[in-house]
C-alpha cells in the first residue's frame, strides 16, 4: 500500500501478515480514535480485522499473487477472486457496480507521464499546490516546505506564478527542464553498480527526504516495493561496458547453486528504451525461477557463431561448467547452428526487437543478502 507521495506505508502479505485470509481496515490516520480498540465490533467486521492508518486521504495498491506457471493459474484465479475492496459503509452488502464519470476537463487520451513531463512550470506548481491542500506532507518534509514558502509554494494555498516577483518567475520557468536534466544525469549513479547492474538496495519504497531518488523512480516506474519485499537490479551495460543493443546476442549464466537466493522467486525481464515490454513471436516477456530450466554442460566456444560479430561487438562465450543454467537474449531466429538443443533454447530464450533494449532482473521476497 502506497500513499500519494509513493511511500509504502503497509505491506500486508506473506512476509508480514502471512498467507491466511485476512480483513484490513484502511482509514485516515486520525479517524475515530475512540474506536481504535473496538472498530471491528462497531462496524460488524471480522474479529481479526487489522486497522491500517493511511498517511494521505487517497492511497493506492500494488497487488501481486505468485504463480508457478500455467498449471497454477486456476488456483491463482481463485485467490484473486477473493480480493475485495469495499467502502466501510458498504461492507457486508451486495457489491454494486462502480460508476465512472470522467471529468471533461481532464485529458484522458495523452498518457499521464507525457502530460507531467511536458507541463509548464506555472501549471505544474499550481497542480502541486492544489494537491498539497488534500495530501499533507510528511512530518520530515518541514525543511523543504520552509524553503518552498520563499518562492510562493505553501501548503493549503493556491499558486499563481503570475503573482510572483519577476526574478522568481524566471527562475521557476526553467525548473521543469532543469529537473529533467538533473534526473537524467543522476540515473546511472542512483544505485550501487556491480558488474554492469544498478543495485537499488536502499532508500526504495520509503524515501525519507531523498526527493531526487523518489522523483526518478516515479518517472522510471511509478511505485516500488520496499527492499524487504523486492529488489530491482537494472542492467546498464554488458561485460564490455556498452549498453545492451537488440541487434546483438547476450547470455546470462548462473553457475550451479548460484541462482539468486530469494524466498519467493526471481525473474529477468526485457524492456525497450521507453521502459515497456515488447511483443514477440514467443509471447514471452520474462524468464523466471519457476520455469523448467535444465542444467547443461557448456564449452568455451561461441554460442551463436552463425555470423561474424559486428565491429565493436564480440560473440558471447559460455564458461566450461557442469550444471549451469543459461539465459539467451537476442533478436535473431534464423540460426541453424545453435549450440543449445532446441528444447533448452526455447525454455531459456528471450526474444527482443532489433533495436535498443534494456534488461531488468527482479527478485521478489528476496534474501537480505541477494547477490
């Protein structure tokens, strides 16, 4: 569960509350303190209902149910069918269809990210001021709030850039572009980098006063788990230091017994340069720990020798090992001289478009010392 500042304030589930059925009452932080110890009795809720105080009036959820592949889907669907979000006033009543009435003044066609990325300073800060009226800042935000007051942005008050001192106006007008440049500059060094992978293992999900990191993660992929539940290594470069390119072939090899030490699952997912998954002939978007990979013996020779590498690239070599598991990522499907048997290749292959791409490795419910 996340507040409107994208901070995780609760994580009900396997790690915290277990896997049994449960009921949770999500309420504003100061709602009915007189009923804190007897709200279940008052509203006729199950006796084991847990109250969760939300920092902001609106909250949002990122829900996940683990599955071990197609044979598991029926069981997963039954679990998903049991999830219900209900107004307290409607609890126990027959569910009714939610009515959606779009606001004609809101652009429902342009992607929200595009709208935010292209806002002028006046529109951006005016919207921010209106949101601050509804969603209180965190207690630790007081220092930045005091600074914002100096340029006319104050919680509880509307903002009009036209009423500011001309010097402040000019400074704010370039703030969106300056902020975008700052985020782009910081992204490659936002996390510790190990072997070409950015390892975000701290200040994720709960950001404190690290506003730059919160902004970057919101822009790159809105909403993140706390590291106790998941980590998201992001590939920045191959073993030669160059960014991944869909025109090349890559392999990732886990030595025997050296797969990521997670408590739930790990996966490797491919994204395009805009951060989206891309359709492919296999209809596969990730490889994951539940898949039936077969250990194999691999020799120190080019894995995919059907063509000479382009200048500036090189064929990937697999180390000589017993029982290793290999993942292949490439865009070409015409080779007839594959080192791997077709059944093995099919199980471990991620097909990517022949253009720029990037790879993300996810570890769910990870061990505290992953990698």
